[in-house]
C-alpha cells in the first residue's frame, strides 16, 4: 500500500518516507543547519522516488514539489532570463544583472492550494513590474507568460496582476539565496495568490495579447488563484 501525503493524498516514495522517519522530522520545524542538510540529501531523492505527478519532501518550513522527474538545478552564473514577446526592447539578463536592479523586500505568507501555509516568509527580489517595463510592452499586451527551465512548468498572469507591488522576481528567501529545491536561483513570488502561481526555476517571461493556460490550470486549477477566493478554498491572505 502506498504511503500518502497527509494533506493532498499524493504517494510518497518508500525511501523518502524511511529517510524522514529516521530523522524524526514529522510535525517539527527544523533548525537551519539540519534543514539545509536534509534539503541537500533528500530533496533529489524525493523527486526521483515519487510515484507519479509530484515528488515532495518537507524542507524547513516548506514542502518541495517538482512536476518533472528530477530536481532542476542551475548555478547563478549560468542562469539567464529572457524577456520578450510583444516587446519593443526585448532583452536577456544574467543573475548579476538582476541583483543590480532596484530591490524590494516583502514579508508575506506562502499559501499552498493543498492547504499548508508557511507564515511570514521573507522574500527579496525585483518587482515584476520593473522587469516588464524594461522590455517596453506594446499596446496590445494584456497578459504575461512564464516558463521554467525544467521544461514543463508554465504560468500566466494578466498584465494588471503582474504589475502589482506584491509580485516579484525573487532571488532570496529568508535572508539566503533561493536554493534549487525552492525554485532558485530565481523564481516568481505572487503574494496574493496560491503557491502554484509562483513559478519555480524562472527562465523566460513573454508578453502576450492572449495567454494559454499554465501547467496547473491545465490540471483544473483556477487561472485567477486569489487566496481565499478560488479553488473552492476559504484561506485568508496575510
């Protein structure tokens, strides 16, 4: 009989379960050193040993999800972000270029649509609005599409949503560079929406007139994923 995740019923690989049990991690918050060690040792096992759609593993205060059969990884020095589509000045930047842009910090909850919440997460990055503005959107742009370097994960926002002050291209989480397990070196953070809109392993932003549904919307999740107002849940944003 498969071991199921207590929140969403997703099967958990046997080796992952035994590893978690051996470390006694169920139901506790780890110290930072222990969390970092577990992330490095077990997160790659979790995504490879899962039995279907997702691999998952509690890491620190988070659960780790991947929609492909591996944990994507890219060194900051090798990371690039392409910004284009219906843009007058499309461009490509590297990690250092992103860090040189005006930074913002947010302290907000991270709410997963499956029910778990991580309170008061400290995020640092660049406003998505600034990233978009640099590309000079054409008048017919109405939406923004995002792609992950995992080759499968996609997402969309309307242009108005993307320009909100609480939507950022993030490169730090709780005072540290975002790790591969958490979607680094760079990911989206869409504060007022469920976590699936905060695309991990960001590599491309495309300005479009009319978007296609993202990965999770094609699985039946809401396109407008406002916390407490979509997907049949009553969670309240913080």
